[in-house]
């Protein structure tokens, strides 16, 4: 039996129909039955609450409610601490994205064949609500697959599509391996840098296994001084030797985060 728990967080700004599609894409996975653990970060309103009550009746879905809005890192860390000793693998999922039905079994199969890999991501298909998931003009993003390429890539971009990742649960036995709670909108990059510093190995499957939703807030979340500075701190934390290429790459990304949103849209289209 595939022993996987998928971790999802829900916030008041999430939309009910998107949340339903995201949950359905996990509970209807083919070839692998997995548990879905949802963390509700503060008040979410009646519509989202109704959706979660409905799904909480499914034996493969559990919901944890947190009274205060503490942010993504704190909620995920609590969920990880609760379940990491009960499952072989932990996976991520966002409440507005959709997993392809073979995602979980393909990632588990890869990790079973590659015992040296600790964190595994996948490619994604970027879509928006206007075009929908099946539009031929949607952008397919494929990230580097090998650890050494990902270790270097972390200085210029995230090595993973965050909601696509699957972890070996054993990495979280070390209680220091958690999402940093002091970074602004860069919790995932902070975790990747922390794991690289501790010697964990990364890989990506070179095919899209999730649909990644783009909306009006996506680009806005990727820009601004606070996010840029958080990312720069994370990258410099693992720059343990002088390397002009890696140093300049980190600085370039920092400056890019400060560009106007219209220019960032063009840049991200080709990344």
C-alpha cells in the first residue's frame, strides 16, 4: 500500500470551486490511495467551511482548524509534526491547483527506484481561469531534473514547483528541518536552502503532473522588497564559498523582484 499524506492549507481568500477541484484531484488519484490533511489558517468564512465539512466525511480527508492566521510556514510545520512519523511520504498541494490523476503513484514509483533522492518535484502546466486547464496555449514548465543542476539553480529560481513536491517523511525526523517562519512569501525557498545545507538530495520528474493556477495575485506575490530580501538571505545562507556566478545570479534575482508587475509578467513567461 502506498503510504502518502498530502498537506494542503486553506485561507479566507481561497475560492470554494477551486478548493473542490483541488481536493477532488487528490482523493481521486489513480493507482495510489493517499490521505489528505488540510490545515485551515484562521477564519475562512461560511462557503469554504461548508466545502470542508462535506469533504471531512471522506475517510481519506482530515481537517485541522487553527484559530489565528499565522501564515503558510507555521501551519505546514504543525501538520508535518503531526503526521511525519505515520507516513512514508509527505506531499504538498495548494488549494487552487489541480493534480493530474497519476501524480502520486508516479512520484512514489520514482522515489522507490531512487533511494538517494529526498525531495521530488514535477513539471507543471500553468493556466488561468480565462483559458482553463485544457487550453493549448497554456505554458508547460519543466524544471531541471538532476540534483547538481538544482543545487545551482536555487541561486536564480526555485528548484521546485512548490505544490508539486513530495518528501521522504524521514527528512522531518530532524526537527530543524521545517519551513522557516521568519521569511516573507519565501518559506519554500528557505526550506530548500536549509535542506541543501544539510545535504539532502533533490530531483524533478521531467513531465507536468500538476496544473498550476495563475491569477491576478500570482505575480504580485513574486515581487516587492520584503520577498526579494527574504530570498536573498536564504540564498546567501548556503553560499559558503566565493563564486561570482552564483553571487551575481542571486543579486540579479533580487533586483528583478523590484521591477514593475508588467515587466515581471514578460520575464516569467519565458522562465
